[in-house]
C-alpha cells in the first residue's frame, strides 16, 4: 500500500514537467506527507488538466454522509476497484498525484517489531505521478466542498515485494505517456500499467 509520500520540487519544476499551472498561493512542497493526517497534496484532475491543485488524501465518496469515510480510502486496489462501493462513483474521476518519492517499511521479524524504512524514488530523483481517483464531497453542515483523492495500487514488483514484504503492494506509477491515457479515462481493465525503474534507499 502507500501511506507516506513526499513532493519536494518547487512550483516551477512541476509546471515544466506536467505542462500545468500552479496557483501562486499554493504550497506544493513537503518532505513528508502522512496519509493518515489527510494532508493536501498537489494533483491534476481530468476535469482541469492544465491546473495543479491541492486535494486531501483520503477519498470521500460524494454520497457519503460523514467525512470519516476518508480513513479507509487512502488507497484503492486496482483488482477490486470496480467492485468497491466507495470507488464506483469515482471511476471516471481520474487524477495524477504528483510526488518525487514514497516510503515503505520492511519487516525484519515475523511480528513487525523491527522495521527498516525505505525511501522509494525514480532514478535521478525525478518527479512523477501516481494513478488516482478523486471526489468532490459537500459537507452538508457547512456547505464546504472538500476535494479528496485515493492512490490506486497494484501487486508489488520484485523490488517492492522485497521491501513491502508483508502485504506486497505498491502504488501505480505512471510514465508521461500513460499519464495522458489515465486522465482520458481509458478502461481500467484494458489499461497497460508500465514497469518503472525504482531506487530504494534505507533511511
């Protein structure tokens, strides 16, 4: 799964890489996003592909009565995403989640009392995008619109299976070519997920 990430590039770097604009007032950098705190992180949606916005990590379906749904929707398994009630209404709401690294913990014993954290990046510390789904939820008590997302995950590749050695999952990382296909709502069952070279650094 993926519950911790980072995005340390400045707005200029994101704009150049993704051909989209960042609003001047937005803070798009962080050395550590903890998904359980539901932070706002930079995303690009298929509704506004030329704008980099901040959405909360942890998807709240538009029909949800309470905000607490976000606690269980940090990630969405690609194998069951079309079956889960929480994600069915957002399958066409595609987004890119912008980052330059994520963290996973390798269990060093059977009970997980000893763990080794790793930072996972691309070669040359490049910025990249996770595949994601988003939702626009209205808090009926205040009228506030809360924009949220979930990271789509898949089975771990060889490197990530060695690091994430209990659940053996990893986020879907897109190439620039696949980013466009993802945003264009290509059928989930037909979508070709690329094999990406990753670098793992013990931290």
